[in-house]
C-alpha cells in the first residue's frame, strides 16, 4: 500500500485544514467550510442534510447577481436552510451564499438583530 497521499486526500482530511491554502477554502461548499470551522458555537449536524453538498462550491461563491440567484434556487427547498443561515450569522461568515442569502442580506439581518438588542424597553 502506498504512503503517498493525493492533494484531494489532503483537502478531505480532518487534520488538513491548517495546511489548506485560502484557495482550497474557497473551493469548498458552504457546508464543507462550516464543518471545518473550529469556532462554531452551534452544532453542525445539519450540514449532512444540506443540498449544497451535491453542487460545486463555486456555485455558492458567485461573482455576480446571476450566480447568487442560481445558489438561492438550490437553497430554496433545502431542508436545513434556516440552520445554515443561522450558522453563517453566528459565525460572521461574510462570503458566499448561506441559507439562501447573499453577503449583503446577511449584513442587513445582523444589523437588524443588533439594533433590536439595543432597543430595551425602560
């Protein structure tokens, strides 16, 4: 049996995240990237059911609005869309489409939540 490991084996290894380059990270689906996040304050069990796992990661990191719409359509009937969105919000993930939302939409949601916590009735 060969001791040699391919680049694909390295990327899929649970211990390879420290050795992965930023471009490797950008190629992962949102569920794959989130699963590798060491600072996740919530469970990542939902990721096993994510529809994005069946699509290339590049679909969820589009460079234009048309690409965002393609990703949104995939997310629209994903059974874990809300868990995905919550994960992205809690972890401050600011790139890609998560839970069917763009970076801009997640910033707006986060801002509304911050403002809501500041409005404490006296």
